[in-house]
C-alpha cells in the first residue's frame, strides 16, 4: 500500500465490533465463502454466462478498492462472483437492512460491512473498510450508493466515500463496469427474468491514478469525479456507445 494522502479523513478506531479482519477471522471468512459462492453461482447461471475482460488489472494480492457500476440488483452477485473467481474475497459495503435474519448471518460470516444510511454512524463503514485494506483485503464500494436512474444507464454522480478511503489509505482503485444484466433485470423491474442465453460482461478498468491529487484541497471532489468517469468509460466500451462529454472532460483533465 502506498503512503496515505492526508486529504482523506478516516481516523483510526479500536471498537470495531461488527466485523473483524484479524488474520484468523479472515481465514474463517475464506473457509465460509465457498458455501455461499457455490449456490449463488448456480443461481446466476439462470441469467447467462459471465464474461470477463481486463482481468490483467485485477489485483491478485494486496489491498484494493473496487468501485463498480450499479445498474441492477443482480450486479453485486455478478461482481462478487467475478472477484471471488479471481481468488479474492470481496468485502462489500452494503446497506444495513440486509444484515438481518439468515442473510445477515451469512453476510457477517464472510466479512461484509454494513452501512447505516442517514445515521451519524454512516461513516463507521469506512473504519471497517480501512481495517480490511490494512489486512490486505479487497473492499468493494458502489460509488453511486444506489442504482443509476439515468435513462441511458450512464453512472450518476458518485458519493465521496470511495475517494475519501483511497486518499487516506493510498490503496489502488480498480473501476469495474458491466453490461448485459439489463436484459435479465431492467431498471425498475421488481423481479429478474431467466435469460440463460445472455452473456453479461464484467470489465476491470485500468487502476485509477490519483498521486497528482496529493495536497490538492479539492482532492476528494476531483477523485470522486474521476472514479465516476472511469466507470462510465468501461460502460461505453462494453455497450459500444460514445462516452458523453461530461465524463470525457474529466478524463482529459486527468491526462493533462
């Protein structure tokens, strides 16, 4: 992990009681994960055969922040299985209501991180994410925080959590885009429909550079915009569409 940037604001905490990333706890999570991954993989076969591109950008060791595109209630399963197939256990930041009942027990058993939205404790999820990164794990944060509502399915503006975490820890950021699940579960659909002949594609983009933002008073905002633009770039490539100017201008500034 590179030296942290002081522009992030995720202070240390010792009372992390919702999830542990101590070595033994992580080993137990990895032992438990196959019991969940196998049935989920079987379920996802109803919606087609997953294809992956850009896998050379996927980090097979060390900490990483994965920032995926969010356009379907199915895509956490698609992205999670892809990360697991790469030999890593994804630690998603997920909304707290999911952590109840049997589902909640399963999520906690594999080290997923609850997010208490609209609460003063909402930032607590970043403490857990920081602990996971310090343990050399992969943290998955949906920058938008919710499904895109854009009529053309472009990513909408991101929240600042992923950027803050990256700027504080210096961990690499890997943008993940996907395309094809809209055929199985269009935005607004309440239930998915089986599409066995479908081929949803997951694309790992180039790691997002942000060393140039060191010391920049607007680093959080600029990195947040950069994350969104890189996700959109992957969506454009997968969908065969031209990248809108609002994203292209951000990428042009990054390369300048």
